[in-house]
C-alpha cells in the first residue's frame, strides 16, 4: 500500500494571454491599496509599465532584485517597503524577483502577487532562500507563498531563447525531484510527469520560434505544475547541489540547474528506478537509465551550456561543493557519497555526459 500525506497550496492562479490587465483588480481583491513593484535592474522598464497600469495603486518600482537574494538586499527592500507605506508587493520577473518578494513577506507579512516572466516556478512555493557569507540557506514558511499568481504568456515573449531553455530545465528539475521526494504522493507525481512532458515538448518549439505564444503558454503551464510540485514535497540532491553552486560560487541559477540535472538524475537511477521511469516516459524514453542521457541530449538540443566551467565554476569547485553538500545533506533516495558527488560535479564541470 502506498501511504502518503498531501497538502495543497492555497494560491489563486490567473492564466492566459493578456491577463496582466487584471492585476489592479487582483490587488483590490486582496484589500490592498499600495503595491511596491519589484524587478531586477534589467526589467525596470516592465516594472514602470506595471506602475502605469496600476496608477494610484502603485507605490513605485524597486528594481534591485539580484540572484540568490543576498541578506543585505533583502534588508534594504524591507526598509523600502516601510518607507513607501506599501501594503503588498508585486513581484514581476523570475526567481530572483519573486525571492526578494518572499524575503519582504517573511519579515513584514505583506502579501505577494507574483507575475512570472520566466519558467522558474518559485511563485507556487512557500520556499524561500537567503544568501549570507557565501552560504545559501533555504526554508519553508507559509507567509512567503504568493496569494495570487498571474501567468501571462505574452510577458515571456521577450525572454531570450537561451534563458527560456535554462529556465525551463530549472522548472523540470523541480518536477523530476518531486517524483522521488521523501514525501512523494500520487497527485504530485501526476503533476510532475505532465510538467516534464509539457516542458520537453514546448521548449524546442520556443527555441525554433521565440514568438510562438502557444509554445510559450505550454512551457508556462509546465512551469506552473513544476512549481506546485516543488512547493508540495521536499527537495533532494539536485537542489542541494545547485543551492551550493549558487550560494557559494554565485553561479547563475537557471544555468546551474540545467547543467546539473542530467547528472543528479543519473546519480539516483538505481535508488529511484521506478519514479525515474515516469520521467523517462515523459522525455520519450523507457527506463530510469535513460533519464540522464535524455536530459543531456535535450540540453544540447536547446543550446544550453553543458559545462559548469562555462558559467564560472572553478577547477577546485567539485571538491569544495561536494564537501559542503555532504556536511548538511537533504533527503535523497541514494545516500550522499562525497567521492561520487565530487566525481559527478567533475563531469559536470567538464561538460561530459553523465556516467
């Protein structure tokens, strides 16, 4: 008998092209009056557009979100929210921006409305991350779960194809690890398999035609399902390694996830054979052994960097990262083995196929 516990996440989801126009109505629905709009520096122009859309409901744009949410960035954003008398935050962007919104919510309790422009999936989770002294720490807190998420595929049309591909593989990692999570359950496993299938089918279409709204919508739906998976069950070795690569080595988040995923899945191919068979089916394969090579080939097809060295991981990195990961491991169906993990990261450093 498969015993399990399933807890759904209470987020309101608005999905469809042009749905950004409903943002003001959703803020009103929460009973809020002044929204601080969060973006990265690169997405300031979109933030200004949202501010104009909100009119009097806008408390201005705060365009200082950065990767991995450094503690000092979070503290500055919290102070800015108080200064501007904001009673909610609108996070427009990807994981960095939504993560900053979560850092504000955790301290102040301000509700978050998330408007994703990537496929990160963090908008559907109560998981937060903060980086201090080169260590990224994550946790779960219901206060950081966005109250409303608006998925508008049109907002992803300007996301460069390279970032689209990496972001999509980042989301796929959530779904694959959900299949063999310690608290996996039938509902989430169904969502995970469909998420993997949707992303695997849509991302090549996005690469071929970046303005294919239907493909963008399918990818966004896959990311939505992946986010639910991540928010509903625990994480394993893949996320532990990527949190280490981000917090300690400041590697770009989505790219690190994309590169490590084939190797992490291959690491678990024996200990999680049955769950990974589901992932294999969604990717067009049959057996757990197929997953790592299929993901590696998908990365190659999408033009994603294959080597961690190409995104800034140093030659001495595998040993240090393996040591950090093994010092405080997450649950994983196969135990954390330092030598094997160092070998895994060395192959990823060089861009070699999992093996």
